[in-house]
C-alpha cells in the first residue's frame, strides 16, 4: 500500500511559521472574516468561499475554495481585486500573480479539471495592514461568480432516490454494538504462542479481489462471513467491517498491493465486483447487521501526491488521474453500497504522514468530495472517513507537540516532522474531519482510526522528551513512532499492536479499529509469483535504500515476508512483543 509522505511542491514554509508567531504575539488582534459566497441567483458561474484564516498588523493568510457551477473545464483561473493594498507573497495549490491590486490565481495543473459542481482549494500569504476584507467580486475563467448552487451536486441538498430515508442509520454504528471477529484471522492468531491474548479482537474482512466475494482457496466468502456474523450477533447489535479494495489500476504508487484489474477495467469493477457485493449486503437476511465499509484505501490521496508532475509522481498514477477511474470507482461504490440502510460507508483518508502537509490537506478533501458526488453518489452516502488504514502512524505523540520549539526552532522544522502540521493520527483525524465538513460533507460524519499496528511499545518506547540540544534530538528522542521515515509503510520493524478496538474514544472519532488484521503481511520481501496480481515493491525489501517518497531512507521492513495479505508469523510475534498498551 502506497504511503507517500510529503509533497514536492517545495515552496518556502518559513513564512508560515513566522506568520504564526506574529499572530501569537499580537494576542487578540487576529481576525477571521466570514466566508464570502456569491448570491444564489439562477445563473451559471461559480461559488467562492474566501476565508481570512489569520490576520495581523503586517499580513494575512487566506484560504480559498472555488466551486464550478457551469460547464466542465480542464483548466481554470480565478480573478479578484484587493481593496486594501495587499500584496501576495506566497501561494500554494495555485499559481498566483498580481498586477497592482488585481490578482489572478491559476490552477496548479493537477487540480485543473473541474466538473460541474466540482471544487478546488488553494491558499496564500500576503502582506497587509491588518484590515484586509473579503473581495467584493470574483470571476472564474472570466465569468462572474454569481451562484447557481441549486444543482444536484449541491452538498446542502444532496438527493438520490435510491438512498434509504434519512434517519435510518444510527449516528455511530460502533456505539452499543459488538464487532465481528473473523474466525479465519482468529484461528491464525490463536495458533501463535501467546496469540490467544488477542485472538478475540475484531478485524476487517478484506475483499481484495473478485474471487474473495465467493471465497477462494478454501477461504470464507462474503455470505459465509455475514452468516457467521448473525451467529455472533445474538440478540444484540453487531458491526461487520468490510474492506472494499479492488479498484482498476489499484494502488498506483506501489507494487506490493497492485490488483487484478487493469487501469481501464472500470466496467468489470462495477459489474463483477461492486454489484455482487451490493446485492449481498442488501439481502434482507442481513438487515439486522451494521455493515461498515472501508472504501478503497490508498486510492484518492495518490491522485493528489503521486500524479501531475510532482517529484513523487508515477506513470501509473498519472494514468489513473487522467482516466478518472479512481474517482468513478469510489463514487460508484459509495452509491451502490449506500443504498442499503444498514451499510455505513467510510472513505479511506490516508494518514497524517501522507496528507498532513498544507499542499495535500485541502486538495485531498476536495478530491474526496469529487468522488463522493460522482457516479450517482452524494455526500449522504458517506458516513465518515478512516485514517491510518494498514499503517503505523502513532495515535498520540505525547512527548512533543506541533507548537513546541527548541532554542527558537519550531518542531515543524525538525527532520521528522518536516513542516507537517500534525504529529500524530488523532490530531490529524480531528482536524481533517473539520476540513471535510468545510468542503461540503455532512457535519455529522465520524472518523475511524486504524490502531492495529501503531502501538510502538516495548523497550524502544521513550519515557519522556528527547534532549533539547536541538529540535531534532528533542523530537527523535521523544517520538513513539520509531520508523526511519514517515513514508515507510511495509512490514515495519519494531512496530507493536496499538489501542484495542473501542467505540467513541475521542470527540469526532467513531471508533479505534483494527481494520488491518495484525499479522497479515503488507508485501513480500522479495519477488514471489502469485495469481492475485500482487507485485514486488522494494519498500518491502529490508536492503532497499529508498526513493523520493521516503526521502531516500532505508525501508525499515522486516525480512522473510510473504505477499500482501498472507500470514506473517514473525511480524505477529513482534507486534505482540511491542504492543502498547502492553498485553
């Protein structure tokens, strides 16, 4: 699974830290303007949400979201006029130029295509006198933004006649419910020395190929799992966790988890994969189960970070961005699965070490919204999002925070944090939830965090902050996550089981889950022929010295691993040994 770390749009971030320091120094002087939205007149054009996020005597930081309400476009430029002498000093996710008070923001290439109802976000820093206001008028490709927000993709009134009536689903499916224990995973865990301590934990059922629906190689099929779930349910409530994972051109930035469908096989994905799953979960026999789906991990963030001319781009991701089949596939899955009133769709949202940077954060939320309104889907088909699926990012880093500094140097400037705005998954998931709501998702969405392998306990777990010799010694000495680099994702040495599955552990978080079954490999350490379409990725090779996506660091992977999804005894033993909380 691709676990790209940072962006390669390497604008200087020094100004961002300086701006934050000025705001803190001028306590009480920061002002946030109300978002500008054009009049909802019945004419085509665009809608702009322009927010002054920080303002101080000398400058401001603004975030802009533009929604195209007219015909689809393949490139865009947004124009406005400042009225207070502001001068843009730095921009991101758009190319911004200025002549006098007139400003033009052009797309950054990767976000140039805007379908009807689609949005793009960008931001900028500017100098100013502390009294900046929202511009009066905006033009998208020369057309004045004057609303027309009553179309079917309007997130405030999404409708789909095949969706169940509002109120059929509970707010948090995990609340007051048991969660399905996969007997196949449980048997593997129990067979390991000491494995009985966790063999009763609920894990996700991965439908990672068409054959998995009926069951392949003596494995249980989807109906068998749901029948077993009915037995486990008894008279109470029970959640079944399914991982929907077979997109065309799957996991374009990695090889270990490539799939069976080629980049253009969207038709097969719909008719041979999604449609049969949708038919099974809609069977009235299973209406009493709460079925949680994790929809297509690693897909949509790859379109932001690994396509469109970035240093981390791969030809395969460029293909998937160009043909739109990730967006179409996710939209189709959300639409069809969301028709069942007992299905709760959660879209995979990467993790903080992938999309926690400014260049990726808003852009990812936008592309999630694009997918959630594609192929007949609406935002009502999305119950929430899941972060850290099959990854290792620490839940809470308690020995340092993003606001700390050492000898005047911000933690954000450390090599480990590398200008990210988040240090752990909990803070990222809560912040990203707010971002998702701001781009049009329902305010009641919840987040899941996969804690199956992010415990980082054992003898290597720091007991306190690192030395304050430098910001790097401070962060490296205190961080729980002991990976060599945040971009390392395959069978990580030293990892441990994390928080046990738990409902509603924190505000905005529906549950901690073990969506990735601990002990199942991320990918083979060397090439192993197989009939599942899974390749060999050097990030799973312990001798590999890295690539741009992990800043050319060693992979940190364990040796002797089988292909992804197969049982890896040595890893399971290490996960138990390093569990936190300890077993």
